[in-house]
């Protein structure tokens, strides 16, 4: 709270950059409080300014993590990552997620906990194009920050006293964000099911094409 109150947009950028890298800073306790502050009379921040700062911070942290992963490579990360909140099993999960869903996986990762701050590592390891990586990261981060800011603004209107108690603010944001988290998870599950069904149809289509070629 003090970072956001004292530093304004810079505080949001720094915290969201940390959230998108190896540091366990939850965006759910960064963007909503900033949006609540922006709704106060005489505030130095605006709603869309908070969204922009959060999006830029997310991209910055992701870009730095991507660059480090691309430079040091997988062996170094798998050996030393556990000392920087990146144990091998988490990195492997992120790798599998990226291999399975590719570019769209980076976008959806911005909406999912845990995977969100790790997806940049396999993207850097496989040397995904930085331009496309940045594009989907910005789009996903913008969507997530906009929704969180909207939630924060709505919560602030109903509970203006929360700014006096960071603990109560965190508790309220977490409880009222539950429908949002469930909606994102449902969306992700539907997307994954769609991809799996599509993959199942590929062998059938390939077999049909082969049979048609033989008949010809």
C-alpha cells in the first residue's frame, strides 16, 4: 500500500514487474488498491493510468525474465532456479504448458496464477520471437489489469474505509475476486478442451486425406 501511495504509477510498475518475474507479488493486491486510490477525490492517478502502468510493469518483468532465460539457457535455470523461486518442477510445468499451447499459451498464462510469472522462462529458452511474445504478453496483461482495476474501483465505491486497513483490504479483494478467478478458470478449461478435441480430429483428418490420395 505504501509503495502505491507514495510512488504512484512508478510503484505500480515496479510491483507488477516483480509480479511478472520470479518474485511472488500477487497482482490481486497491487492493481485493486491502486484503482481504489485513483477513485479518491484529488487522486494523482487515473483508472486508465493504473491499467497502463500495470500493463507496462507486467511486460517489463516478463521481458527481463525472457531475456535472462534466453541468455543463460535451460541447464543453468534447472540447476540454480530453486534458489530464485523457480524449482525444476515448476519450470517443467511452464515448459509443457508452452509446448502444448504455444503463442496462445502465453496469452492465457497472463490470466492464470503461478503459470503467469513463469511462462516467460520457457519462452526465452525456446527463443520465441520477442515481438510476438511482447504482443501477447501486453494483450493478456492489459485484459487482466483492466478487470482487476474495475474490481478495485467497484470495491472502493462500496467499501471506502478499506484504505485505512491494508489487511482488511486484502481480505475483501480476495473474497470478492473469487467469481473472477472462477470465470478465468472456466474459460481456460474450455479453451484446453477445445484444443484437445481439435488434436483428436487431426489424426482422423490425416488418415482420411491419406486414403483419398491412395484412391486417386
